[in-house]
C-alpha cells in the first residue's frame, strides 16, 4: 500500500510575511504527492489555502496515497488537517461546482492559484477559457485579473497540442512549471525529489521555505 511518507515539514511561518490566499486545485494527473506536500508547506507557513479537487483527483489520490477525499467539503477539511497535522494556516475546501466560492469572481480571486498536478484536459480547458467548473473558472479569473497562475502539468511525452496549449497559456501570463526535479542537491529519497518541485512552486508564489538548499548557498 502506498502511503504519504512520514516527515517533518521544513517550511516555517514567517511572522513578517503577509498571509496570502492561495487557490490550490488538484486534478487527476499522477503526482498527488506534490499537491499534498505543497498544501502542507503552505499551511505550515501560515498561509490561507482554498482547495478544490476534481473527481479524477479523488480517484488518483486514493490509488497513489491511500487517501480518501470525500465529496463533503467539511469532512475533507477534517481529514486533510488530521493527516497533515498543520496548525498555523487556514484551510477551506470548496466543491468543484460551487459557483458562490470566492475564486469564482474577479472581486475575490485570491492572491495566486496553483493547479497541481494539472491534467492535459484541464490545461486545454483553461487555454480555451471554457470555465466549465470551479477549477477552470478560477484559473480564468486569475488570468483576466492578472494574478499569478501556476500550472504543474504531469504528462510525458507532450504532444504538439499539449505544447501549443502551454505556449498559449504562457503568452496569457500563466507559469508552466512541469515537475522536473534537479539532482544537483543529491536527493536521498523520493521525498527529497518531491520537495525540490514544491520548493520551485513556493518560490513562484513568493512563500518562504527551507525545503531545499539554495544554489551557491552555504
């Protein structure tokens, strides 16, 4: 059985850092370990996280991490907080068709959004501006309001259609951040590899962390 590795989160809350509202969307690509570690790091850092997950993400997270994400949002909040053991940040879970959620409107979009992992179907929907559910609507709001939108596409190889959609979104202002780990920090575990990718996401969100050593640092 696959389980979330036991570890101590290295991200610590920075009292001088302003609390941000980060919209985190989970879709059905492989790599939900990145999502859970990112959520853990944001909450440990004292950030406010508004979480959305697709039906496919519920299936994949159970397959990869033996974690059940229920349809009832309050149950999901309780399960995640108990699993991650976080205390500093704030977590709210929203149903994927909750059109009254804050991130559905440009009047209250949050400070940034991450779709991690991002399926090619979700990426295509965001590129097309379909806004067919809360995830794609929230992403569309981020683009139109010129707020940071980070997509973490987990697929290989990429087709020409995938690449064209990524280029289109990059031109629209999104950050395309594939989970490609570096190895110059000599990772000793899968968790070290996951942390490398999550650290990159946190850097683009402007959230302080100590997950990996900085290049050239002592």
